[in-house]
């Protein structure tokens, strides 16, 4: 009923939920496009803005390596999907037990085989950072995981992206974070507030990327609708 009401008033629905199944349910019931504005499973709008940022920053995109350090969470899942589609290399380093979902990785690897992307998942930070053009991290405790904060701070302690770890990436490597960031936890102030940081360019690109997603889906949907009417 929520979807059937909203579709009468809107051209599209952007849903930001905890449970991913709520978005899938809305999409099944709705005649207008449903966009995942963030779920506990994935964060595709963020990844679109991030890959726009990488494309703007690196002349040799997609021939770059992105290192993702930290939690194998919603953001990590969508970055893996975007890297697979773009043909980039992406190396994920998480603490043991915090790896990305095996199903997401398997599907991304299947796409990567087609595009030539190289995706690796592991726990070793040094290996992930070696040769990386860009280093990405996200909060250690996502929304809804506040009760796990203390345990996670312990488990992720060696995974802070700081000056010492950035020195293990390519010289001049750039830093990315979807924000909000916790300075002193997943990233040091010296990294996120340095000129190498792309976080505000990413934030600006949320606007441009999301406008593009809305335009593509709404215009596409109207065309589809007109075809059906005709
Ligand atoms: N992984 C984070 C992203 C915040 C934009 C969360 O889900 O809270």
C-alpha cells in the first residue's frame, strides 16, 4: 500500500532503509522506479558518486587500483559492484570476520571476468594498499550497529587509514570516505584533512550522480509508459 500510494504522487521513490528487503518489496509493488538510497546491504548511489570522482581525478581511469580498508559493509559491496562494472582493480582488506558478503563477491567476480576488473578480498592491509591509486574507508560501525561500537573499535584497531599506511600505497595516492567520518578512528585527521583527500568532491558528486540517476530512470520510465499507452 505504501508503494501504491507513493506512485500516485511521485515519479520515483528514493528509499533509505535498514533492511534491504524493504526496498525490494517497494520495488516489486511500485510502478515508478525505486532507488536504493542506502540499505544494510548496499549503497549504490554513493558508489556512483565515488566512481564519478575517480573518473574525474585519474586520467588513466579505469586503469587504476582502489584499495578499500575496513568493514565489508554496504559501501564496500556497492564499490565492488562499481569496480567490477568499470573494469578497475579493487583490493579489499578487512579484519577477519568482517569480509564482504560472499554472494556479493561472487556476483561481482562474475561481472569482473567479463570487464577485466581484478577484485581481491583479504585481511592483509599492506597487500591491498600496494600499488593503490586511491584508498577508501568507511565507518567501523554502520547505522544500526551502535551497540557493537566498543567491540568493533577493538577489532578494527589496526585498520586505521593514517599517514603510515597511506605511505604503503602509490606515491600521491588519494583518500576517499563516504562520510560521516570519525577522525581518530577509521581515519586520521592528517589523512582526511590533507590535500590528497577527495571527500568533499565525493560529497559534491552525490548531487550530480543522483540527478543523473533520477533523470535516467524517470525519463526512461516515461518513455516506457508512453510506449505502453501507445
Ligand atoms: N556504512 C555506513 C554508510 C554511511 C553513509 C552506514 O551504513 O552507516
